[in-house]
C-alpha cells in the first residue's frame, strides 16, 4: 500500500505560472498512491480556471464516489477576500481547503476543526515568470483535518490529512490539538500532510513515529521537511520512501510504501 501527501499549490506550475487540468491530473496520477492527502486545493477559483481540483484528482487516480472528499477551510479566495468555511454554507462561491482520496473503501469520514492563528505573519511567495519571489503579510485561514476510516489490506486503518498554519507556534498548538482529538480513535492511525513544522518536531510533539525522513521543500532543491507521514500503532513495515518532484507546486510529494499491517 502506498500513502502520499502532496501540497499541490492549487495546481500551479512555477515555470510558466499556469494551472492546466491535464498537467495537474498527470502529476497526481503519476504518484501511484493508494491513499493520497492533498493540501492547498481549489474549488471554482478563478486563479485555477474554476477547476474542482479534488474531483480532478479523484478522476485521475480512479477513486470511486464516496472514497474521496474535499474539506473547505474558507469560502472566497486566500490572499483576497474570504470567510471561514466552518459553520458556514457555501453558495456556489469559490472555496479552498484540503482533500483525501482513496482507492480503498472508506467506511467513515470525520472533519476536525483545528482553529486559526489570530495574528498576521510573513509568508514567502515563490518567484516565477512574472517576477521574483517576495514576502507578504497574510491573515491565517482556519485549519482542519480530514480523517477516513479505510478498509486497508491488513485491516481497518484511519488515515488523516491536514495542512497546519504557517505561523510559528500556532502550527505546533494545532498539531497537539489534533493529537488530542484523535486519541479516542481505536486501531492504527496514519497522519499525513503539510504540517509547516520541520524535521523531528512533529514526532516529538505527538510521540507518533516518523515513517519518512527526507526534505520536501522547496521543490527545486529541498532543504527542509515540512511534509510528513506519521504513524500510531501497527501500520506495517516501511518498504520504500519517495520524495517526488512534479510539474506543479513548490513542494515535492512525499510517498511511503507499507507492507500489510497486522490484523
């Protein structure tokens, strides 16, 4: 079984500054993941051509209806005008959030709110054909985690994906909050996502095991691991770890191959 995490940067290709549906679909399908967590996912956003990126990804890998889900964090457009998605109803407006896609049957879904940082923070915007990189101040959007109870080859497995805050300290608090809210779940657990926390810190905070140790950011020359695959309980043995560059995004995709976990 292959699990993966990929911050897709709304499908953007940095060399030409464009979002192309066929390029996005090829990048996702080429990962060969059985279960894939995606972050920075657009729905009906003008900047990504109005594409439903979660649906495009599910179609690209052949996931059945019911085995994938998009969880919005905001309605509107990040960096422009938006409002928190939690507790609100979308009315055909653009949305942005995370997605989890599985080729294995999903029996239960759960969305876990993690809150947002109350302060603005500088964030680096990569350069591209339209100009050099720069720092901008952004309000942090709300963060959520999306959990699926999956019928894995070795037995039931809970897989969770999330994208934590870029504000130092608040991302650690969100991860601790997630750990507490997953404590009541029985059985093996895997958390994958862009945690915006480097190296060993996520495992140290949660006491979950790191299944992959490799830098993932920035994509062109990775120096730091911000994307993680963490485990609690018996999930099987790691047989391979891949950090794969795609034609899209400023992150590399992180993939972990597992043997069947004990039943």
